[in-house]
C-alpha cells in the first residue's frame, strides 16, 4: 500500500510537471530596484520577491513603503512625462550570479493608478527567466495611505512558456478513419442497382428519344431507300 | 444532383431548361475559377526572369565547337556556357552552395573537365555544346590536412593533383582524367623550402625562401621524374625588401610568374626575366598566344586615362599598338583578365577578345578598339535588399496637381492657370495623336507614373556593394552605382521621400557598414536617376547599433534618419529634424547574447537622447541566440479591425503596431535543440506570448502582418519542415474605442493567442506575404521552395483557427477543416515552369491597383511577376473582347432608335385608323 501511494505521488507530480511545463524546480529570488529617490546611485532598493518553488509559483512579495520624498520624485517624473524604471536581478539555484532585467512604466500612469502594478515573469521550461515585465494595473484606485506612507500594490504572476503545438497528425488520421468507416457504412446502405438509383434520369431521356423517333419516321425512311 | 432532378421534367422543354441552367452553372463556375495559374500565351507578359551565374572565377573560350561560347566557373559554384555574341547563358549547372560544390579546376579540351568540392573531390567531364555530364569519378584523400592549398591542373591528358605541406614536402598524384585510374601513384617530393607565398605555374612551383637579405628564388617542376630545383639568389631579380610572387591571371603559353612588377618566365629549366615593365602594381597581367607569337597583356584602371589595356610582344618586347587603348567612359574598377583569345585577320591585324571581370563582379567582353560586346552584371546574383520606388508623375499631371494645390490667389489667377493647363493637355493630346502608336512602341516608355502605378523602379542592393536601379516592367537596368567601401551585411534601405512631392526629388538612403572600419556608411541617392543627393556618401566615425526612419516628415517632406550608435548616442540626419522626434522608440537585439534592449528617444530642446527603458534576456540560461527579429512592415494599412463570426459578433484582432517577433534557437540538455518564439512589444518591452518548440532547429522565414505571424522551423524528431502560425485576438470586445490610437504603455492586458502548426512537404528557401495598397485583398503567402518553384498559398490555409472537424457555426464562417499537411498544388506555382535556382528572398510591393501585388524573387536568378490574391476584381480580363462589346453596344443603340422610329410610325398609323 505504501509503495502504491508513493507511486501515486510520483505519478501525480509528473502529471503536474507536464501541466506546468517545467523540467526543473528550484527557488527564484528577485531583487527589485527602482530609480526613484536614490540620492547618488542610479538604482536603489525597492523590495524583493521570493519563490520557494518555481513549480508552485507562490510568491512572497516584500516591498518598501513609499514616503513623501518618493512621491515627490514620482510626481516630478510624471510632470516631465518620464519613465519610472525598475531593475530586477534574478538569482536561482543554477544561476547564482544573477541576470538583470529592466522594465519601465510611465510615471504618470503609475501615479494615477495608485501605485499598483502587475509583474509578469516569463519562465522557460528549463527554469530560466526570459523577461520580467512591469505594467500598470488598470485600477483607478486612490493612493493607499498608511500613516504618511504609501503602500505599493503589486501583483505577481509567473508565466510558464508552454510548448508550441505540433502538426496534429494523429487526430487527423483518426478523423480520416472515422470518415472512411462512415462512408463504407453509407455505401452499404445504398446498394441498389444502377437502374434503381438513376431511373429518373434514364426514363426522360428514353422518352425523348422515342418521341423524336416517332414524330418524324418519314425523315429516316427515304434514307433507307 | 438534387437541383437537377427538380428541374428535370419528362418533356423536351424541361430538358432544355435544365441544359440552360447547366450552362449558367458553367458560366458561374468559370467566373469563380479557383485556380491561380496563367494561360500559356500570358507567359512573359507580366513576368520576366534573368539568369545569373555569379562572379566569374575561371573562364575559357571554347574554340572547339562551332557555336562560339565562353565556359565559366564562378564563385557561386556554377558552371555555365555563355554565348559569345550576346553573353546569354546557353546552359548552366548549379552545384551545392557549400564547400562541396566549390569549383577547383576548369579545363577545356574536347570536353570540359571540372574538379569540385574539397576532399572528397568530384572530377567530372561535360559535353561542350550541350553541357551534359559524360563521366564522373570521386576522389577521397586519406589525409585531410593541407588540402586547402592543393592545386589541380591537366597536363598531357593527365590530371595532376598537388598537395604542398609547407616546410616539408610536396605530394603529387597523377590520374587518368576520364577514369580516375591512378597511374603513377602518389609521389612525395622533398621540399623544405615551400611556404604560403608560393605560386604555381603548371608544372612549376615557385617560392621565395631563406632568411631576409639572403633569399633565394626556388622553382621545381613537380611532374618530372627527376627532381630538379632551379635556384637563384633573389637579389638577381629584385632589390625590393618584401618581394611578392604572383601568378598571371591568364596564362596559356609558358610557365612564369610575376615578381613584384617583373615578369619572369621559366624556360629550359632557367629563370628568364622579361624586359617588359608592368605599368601598375595593381595591373592584371596575362600571357596569351597569338598568331605572331606570345603577347603580354596588361590592364588596370588609370586615374587619369580610365580603363587602360596594353599589349607587348613577349619575344621582341615591342608594344603592339593595335591592341591597347584607354577609355574613360568605361567604369571597370580593379579589372582582371579572366580570359583572352587573340587571332589574326587576313590583313595581318591582331584581333583579341578579352573577358574582363571587375571588382563590382561585372564581366565585360571587350573586342578590339575597346568596343564592349556585352556586360553581365553578376553582382545581381547576390541581391541583399530591394526597395520598390514609385515613379514621379508626368509634368502634365504635376501641373494639374499643382493647379488644385494652390489655395490662395485671385479668381483671375486661378482661371489663367486653368486655361494654361488645359492648353498643355490639348498640346499633349495632339502630340500623341500625331506621333501615333508605331512611334510610341519603339522608344522606351518614359519614367513617369502610369495610371495604375504598376510601373516602378526597383532599387537593388547587392553583396558586392553595387546598387542598381531596375525597371520593374522590363527588367532593364536604368542606372548603377558602385560603392566599393560599402559592406552590405545587414544593410537596410529606406525610402525617405517618395517622388510624390515635386519639386523635391525622391530620396533613398542605404545604411551599411564601411568595408574596413566597420563604422556606419550611409549612401543617399535619387532612386529615379541614381544620382547622389543630400548627405551623399557619409562615413560615420562610429559603429551603428540601430537605425530607423522618423515617421513624421519635415517641411521638405523628408523623413529624418535616426541612428543609434554603439555608445547609445543618437544622430539625426538631417539635424534640423531633431525637434520632430517625439514618442520614438527603438529596440536592439544582440545576436549572440540574446539580450534585447529597448530605448526611448526624447528631444530635450537641444539634442535627442536615448534612454534604455527595458531589457529582456532571451538567452534562456546562456544557450539561446537570436536568429530573427521581425517587426511589422512600416507602411502597413489595416482594412478591418475584426472578424465577423457566424453569430454576428465580432472577434477583434490585436493590432499592436509595435509587435516584434523574436526567434531564438539553441541547445537544450533535455530536448536536444529548442526554438523559442517570443512576441515582444517593441515599446514597453512586455512579452505578449512565448512558446517553445522542442527538438526543433533552424527557425527561419518569419512573416508578420496585421495580427498574424508565421515562421518555419525544422522538426528534428520527424525530420521535416513545419510552419507555425499564430494569430492574436483581443476578444469579442475592443480594448480601445474605435479610432483611438493604440498605446503599448496603457496597461496590462494580454491578447488571446491562437496557434497551430502545419507540415510543409518541401524545403522552403524564402517566404513573403503579398502586399496591396489598402489591404482589402486577401493575404497570400509566397513560399519559395528549393525545387525552384514559388507557391502561392492563401492565408486561410495557414490560419490557426482551422478546427479538425468544424461544428455548424465554424463551418458557416468558412474555415477550412484542419489538415496537418499544407497542400502545395502545382497550379499555385506562380513561376510556372521557369525554375528559379537558389532563391534567397522574395520581395513584395503594392501597386496602385488594389487587387495586384508586385513580386520580385532574388537569388541566383531574378524573377519578377505580379499576383492577384483575390483575382483581378478591379481589372478587366487580359483578353477582354472590346470589339464585341462595342459592336453590341452600337447595335443596341441602333436598335433602340430604330424601334423608337417604328413605334412612332405605328402609333401614327393607329391614330389614323
């Protein structure tokens, strides 16, 4: 029984793996940095997103709260119609050095939507992330204020890159088989003789020939002489 | 059949009626003729083909057969016979484009002997007149090294193969030409003095060897049984510090070579310096036989005198005056004597025919007195980019247009303008009437726009750096421009101003690299005349990362060129357009690292700066590399925003103009090779969809238009080519209201992606989508196959929404049921039986007729045609019976009036009764 359950679990995980389309599991660490109120440096800390398992894709989001200074800087960017850029550094078990990704949203839109954004990380079946996109969520909610500080409203989605479809030959052959069977059955039903099937075409032609032959018998008679 | 049986009643009239209805059926079906082929008499009416062979490597005059020919072997691995009088291809064999097709030797005796490949070698004999393969044998050498420098020649009916091993020995093998029977086996000749600077002048192998200052000139007959080395101190022949050995470009007489600018012959196992000076270090020297003894021919491009050719008698050293001239009108850069034949006429005059190949890949056959018999522009065998350019309107049309353009001015002024233009029109009409049709047929049609805008100029950029302007209707070269410093790898062409804006000229810009420095080289020209305009040829001092054309035109209707250089600085050409830069974005994909970066361009009042706003890393852990990056065609129109479904709802298309398809490929530890197709928004950097193909290689030929994308790849598992197609839909509701501008930065919404894959039962070489002016016409895919056919497929067959067995509603929509294999019917081949060899690209352009798309296929051949994906609905048939319709019309009018007269008479008679 024990063995059976173990087998079942293994089978289940294998099934799950195929649905999530991931060959590899491990942790994923995302360090988020933004270009806002950073004093001298170009990018400074904004927070981090940690996934214990890529396969389950449950994120733990930990981000700073925006203070008045942040908001001030963001408004300045918005006035100039500039971008608010976020740099993400991803480290995984295999890639401890980290890979950098850059994404930007319009500061104006970010401000208008109450500092809410959607983060999409696209991950290949081999566990490598190809892109981290920040997009402004379409929510016209006001800024959430918590004692002089503003909360960032981020949603994170891990997007698995699926396998592309392949030419579907198997089901096409099945369909052809079905069609052939159906045709064969259809032919079995209609096994009347040729005359039985097409009498309505043959009779008029025969009548026509007879009538035309009967109306001018004299015409053919001289030819016989 | 059911329809028939209802109509059919058992009487004569019924049958007649039925026949009548069948007739109508026939008429109806002939109207919706589903095949796309042309009639036999239409061959060559809308299409033309030009055959090329590539840059000539070896050439020899055929003096044996009666029909005079030149046999050539080319860099493109083509063996061909050219007609001596016209230069046209008589026959042609195209070998593999890889090293296995590389032609090593061309020898003419009573048949043609070629050696192709590089270990294994194939030795073949061809018939001279027909080009038919007579015999063939293969040769594989055991040792693969050193074969790069091996040499082949034919001597006394035996094929000699020499493999030098530098600093050690020479291996010489002699074979029977026709059978490959190795006669004397391989002999090893000890020669420690050979190096990479050695030259061969069969059968002598000559080298300079020894320490500097004490160098020796050594030569050896490698075919003689006894090893005999001719050795002389180099100082006897030259005092130059770095002496160079060069072979003659053509030599049919005596073994010899060039030592710097000195001609040295080997006669009787002795070096013999000839007292004929080589005029120019870059000159091409040939030794040819003639009736009055051997001649030394030299040709070079003199700065003052232009193309120059001289001849000297080898024996006397005297200049032969009747051969030799200079011509400034001939532009033959760096001429090379490919083949020369000299005979004597009855009047004891030399007659030479000289085949000259230039640095721009053109070959010229020149006769006595510098008369060019023909020129072959072999650069056209390697077209890199094509741009269709509209022709300017005629002066008359321009006058009419300007008449309606001018808004201001008094009534009187407008009236005089009108009178003037009408007088001009009248003049023109009278002139054409007087000239008649006969005169018009003789002279070429003027370079003005025709009514349907079918007549255009195609600007072709070639690998050699030569730019051609070609008439699309006739295929005639109108102008050519050679840019020796232009490296056309990844070069792009932009039409920055069309000819629609008189008095401004059309303006075309080519952005490429400098041959030596790798920095940006920009060539601007007038595509109608081929003359430089604007920036002319501009050599930048920095490498270019990306370039684009500004979507807004300036006051001169010129679209500015935006260049992003390696240091992420932005250059605007012309600089005055900088304030127009607004909402401009660029992206750069690095091929090897697979990192794609996006930049936002801003004008801050003084200058334009680029800011990196996004970057994605498609390397997938470091193994993937970017193979293709395709965005939408720049000036694409979209006719409808959605598709109507059977339930009368609309499925809206996702028409993101910034969408870029990126194809990457690389090895995978689990699935051998994988191909990843990623759709990225070029402005925001957002990924819209991504899919991975396992065990797939070589993603190729991406197509991208409206809301659909397609690309080919090779399925390693099934060993076949497949095409993946995808369509992006927004769903039953629009994201943005109708008419509102699309913005990539608006928000997070992902389109719905429909995908499918089909098997392509052929090896595709190129693909393109048909292009029409307003995109009303169906989109068709043109697939060029390796068999030499171009197949036209409707997009409906590639649609990913095709279901295996469509249910009631889907059937009503008219979707074709899914079949995994794409049909490639023979009647869908647009080039009928004109096989096109080694096709590389297909270019399409819209014409003024909505139904018609112009197509140019490039490769070794050029093929132009026009296609009508939805039939020529806006054009009368080619064989439309104008005579019949006018007779019928006239008869009808006559009948109407006569009946009117008779009716009136009858009425009158009735009234009298």
